[in-house]
C-alpha cells in the first residue's frame, strides 16, 4: 500500500541521495553525479515553479519510497513525467503504482490531457513500469543526444482519452 504527498523542502537531501545512486545516474540522460549545492538550488526552484509538481511516494508508515515529478511542457495539454524509486524497494512494483496514483491526482490538479515519459532505450525496467501504469510506446526518438523511447499516457477526462 502506498500513498502520496507533495514534496517539501525537507525532502531535498533524500531526493539528492536517490538521484545520485549509481544505477540512477546510469539511467539518466545526464550521468554525471550531481553536487549537493547544485541540487539544493534546482530543488528549491522546482518547488517554486508553478509548472512543476513533485510527489513523494510513501508506505503506510510514511516512509519515503520514491518521487514522481511532473513538468508542464504544453500548457493545458501535456506534462513530462519522471520517477525515481529508492534502491531499497526497487523491483517490488512500486513504480507502476506510483505512476498510476500520481497521474490521476495530477490530472485533477492540472487538467492536462497527456503525460509524456522519455526513457533511455536500454532502460527496459523503466519502460515496463511505465507500460504497467498504462503508458503506450509512441516512438523512438533522441533525447539529450541519446536514443530514447517516448511513452505517452492519455488521461481520463481528456479530449483524447481512448
């Protein structure tokens, strides 16, 4: 059982730790480690950005399991989604559940029609998690100069929901 809440400034260092995990850096389009000061600045700006929403995924005891971030890329139409799950709980199906739960909450809060995810071609685990959450592979593309899959989720209540 998982629950979600909005990210808070106090989550900054935990998200930095998750972001700097070696396997997360390897799956990222920017694989260099992130300095803490740089992350603090970025995180603070994202919390203040009206086009960014970050949810913290927790277990029933309020222990953080991961985060899901949405960034508007086309006002009223689409947002880009990214996710990271704590290495301690990866492989337990939490990502797909977190993606489903946050997508519905985000849709109610932001009224976008679609969610887009860009995943490195070799990151089969993430592709499967997004597919289990209802995302469909739309195309292969280039992202930050690297081969990627673009997956799309058309949200219930949108004009395009199938």
